[in-house]
């Protein structure tokens, strides 16, 4: 891992002050409106079968290993303190940049708050695949760019307008954006 950039340390401190968390970083990659709605505590995830399946995969495969980090405002899936590795468990490899953003944010928070270099792992139990991440200079710069974008969306006077993206068809917010039912019928 590269040395932590001073701007990244400031980002983590700002995120703590603003109560920003990993799902917001995931959502800003997916859709600015989704990030805004999530930050406003509008939650429709319980209506979405993809979210329910992901939670079931995670709980079934990693029972008893789920991390709780209320004091730092993060909720990573798995933490190995001995190896200084933090993991996120995903049911599929869909939207890889969103998953990376969430994990990199967790890695940054732990690195800043513990003074240790943390590595990351995206775990895909169904595919028996693990993708490793490091908080190198390029990752830090990308994360800071996402933070600037997220803060701009959250500080705007109005919510972002809905824009069609690749996540819309399976998004739990599709009723709010497009008037489409959140019933989880399969597309044909």
C-alpha cells in the first residue's frame, strides 16, 4: 500500500463528521439519486430479492464472522485483524466499481483509525472467487474523487434527477424513480 495521502486522511475525518458510510460510496458509483435517497434514509432494500439473496449468502457462508463497527460508522462484512484484511461478500460480480468503492472506503477508514495498512478482499462465494484490493495511490485518488462527487450530491439544494443506468431494472428504488413495481418478477 502507498502511504496515506493527507487528503485521504481529511476525507475520512470529513466522512465521520458527515456520517458518510460505505454504502453511500457504493451508491454514488451506481446512481447519484440512489445515494441521495439512501442518505435521506429512504430504504427500499427489503423489497428487493437481490438484496435479500445477498444477505442470505453472507449469513449462510460467514455465520458468526460478521463485523460490527458502530464506533467508526462502518459495517464491513468480515475483518481479519491479524492479517489486516477487510472483506466484502457479494453474491455476484455485477457493478464491480461500486463494490470496490465501498471496500476501499472501509479500508481507508480502518487505515486512518488504526495506523495500519489494510488490504481488501471482495469475496464471491457462489463463484468461489476472491479479488484482492490495495489502497494504492490510484485507489486513494479515485476514492477522493468519489467523495467530492458524493458531497456535492448531498449538499445540493435539490435531489438529483432520475437517470437510466444499468442498475435501474433491479434497483429497489425503481418505484420511486420510474413508477415500476418493486415486486420481484423475473425479466424474460
